[in-house]
C-alpha cells in the first residue's frame, strides 16, 4: 500500500517551544519512531510543515540589514533541505541499511490570480504577544493575526496547482525508496504573466496539507494521513460539548466550519483526496498513525460513509 503522510509543524516543533536545532531534532526522532514501522510494511511518502522554520529564517534574514531578506521561495527550499535531512537521517537510523531514502526539493505551481494573495492567512514563525506583534508590524510591515491567545505572522497561501517533480518521485518509489517531498507545501512558483513558460519564485507559503493531498492524488496513493497535534477532527472544539468525529463523508464535513489557519485546510485536503480518488484520508495524532491506518483512531474521511459518526465519549464508554 502506498501511504502519503503530512507531518504537522507540531511534529517538528511544539507550540511555544524554542526554535532550536536540538528541539527540532528531538521531535524528529519521535516522528521517525512512528513512521519507521509504517515504512517497513508499506511504500511511504512524507511531507512536513515548515511554518516555524520559514518564519525563523525570515527573522534572521531581517536582522542582517546589509542585504535584503531572501524571498519565501528560497526560504522554503532551505527548509525543505534542512527538515528533510533530519527526517531522512533519523528514519535511516531505524530502517534497514539497504532501504533507500531521499529528500526531493519540490517546486509547486500556484496561480498569480489566486485571491489568497489579497488575504494572507498562513501562519509562520513564532508566537508573539499583541504588543510585540504590533511593534514588529509597524517596523517591518508584516501582517499578524490571532492564533489562539497569541499572535503570529501571516502570509498568502494560494492553492497548489501542479507538482513539477512527480516523475522523479514515481521513479524513486519504484526503487522502494522512502521519499520526503513537498515539504512546507513545496517551493512556491508560478509562470510569469506575459512571458512564455518562464517559471519564477513567489512570495508566499503553500499550505502543506493541500499540497500533500495533491501529491497523494497524483501518485494514486492508497491512503492520505494528515498528522497534527489533536487526535481527531472535533466539532465544538474548546467547549464542554466538544465531540470527536470518527468517520465522515466529505460533504458532511464540508457543511461544518473549521478554523482557516489550522484545521480548516486539513479537512479540505482530506475531502479533496477522498472525493477525487474514492480512497480514504485520515486526520489525527502522530502517535496514533498505525491505528489510523487500521481505521480505529483519528478521523477517517471516506465516500463509503453515509453520515458523521462520532467517537464514544468517556461516559458512553463507561455505560456500554
């Protein structure tokens, strides 16, 4: 079975955690321990978030005033290499020596007319207090939005249209390679308007879940697994009435409302994959990956479900 997984940024750096290489390495080790058993039984493609890393590189670049900060396409390429290197190394420490691994820098095309360029929503970088966010916004002209009780920088996040490296990814999979690709949603590129097939980088960050869903669809994957810091999709999240969804069809999920900066793109990505392929997508916690593949944990999105099935609550479990 070909499984495509999307590691959330939380799998690499937990919320509020210092953006150090040591912390990231420790989290990648945890991720590798969850992914290695899957790679032993299945073909595996791994994508990952890069919001904190891109934000940190942008901050570091802004602190050095002798040259302009590198654009987001270049920063995205840097983070694909950095994070892919760590994942590749830690997975390699757990898999048999003869199992090949490869990190592929992945360019993804976006539409220059995408309305996302007029409404930045993608969180990047560390969290700030309102006071610090207001100060940095005044100094650098950056846009900030609330992320829970804190504030984070936001940048445009257009819809991915095409993945350019599909052929080498397919070739690597044919060689039984564990492939790390489309990290951070891929390197954002577009064909320059008014010119014939002239590809250029774009100042944006593509949502990694939507890019991973596109990748999974184009690779004809059997399962898309979106891994995040909660164990399932919830309705009424953050309230006493919160309920975990165990299984649901795409149309039922599309009728619900989820935050645009967090769970919303994950749900949209899972629904897109399920609709386009007729296969399963699942959303849940990294530690539950094996159970998610078996359909016993997380939220499974499938056309085979007639309506929403909620997970049993603790009270229901005790009474049954």
